[in-house]
């Protein structure tokens, strides 16, 4: 099973939909609320996002070594199936 980490904002509808997608599939994931982190941790998260080629908008989901920006169920499925 690939490790899933969702970086989200607590007030973001798309972030909530992303979490619900994985909950509905009963897939374990780690959730990090970006807006509840201190400035140093936020800078670390933003660096990771941009290092993966994302622009810094939320949600940002890591599935294994890949990333998905935004709510994209088709891409989530594709990455989960990929070996």
C-alpha cells in the first residue's frame, strides 16, 4: 500500500472532498492542516509542493512518490493502481 498524505486547509471544500474520497475507499491517509502549522513547517510544506512541480494551491496529495494538486479522483485512482 502506498503512503498517502493530504496537505489541506481547514476551510477548503476541495480539501474536505479529497479526504472524504480516501475515507469512502477506506484507505488510510495522513492529513496535515497547512493553516494550523507554524511558519517553518508551512515553508517546508510549500518547498515540498513546489519541488514536485505544483504551484502551491490546495489540496496537495502525495500518493507514494507522486503528487496530485487539487481534487482529482481519476488521478488518485490511477496513482493507487500504479505499481
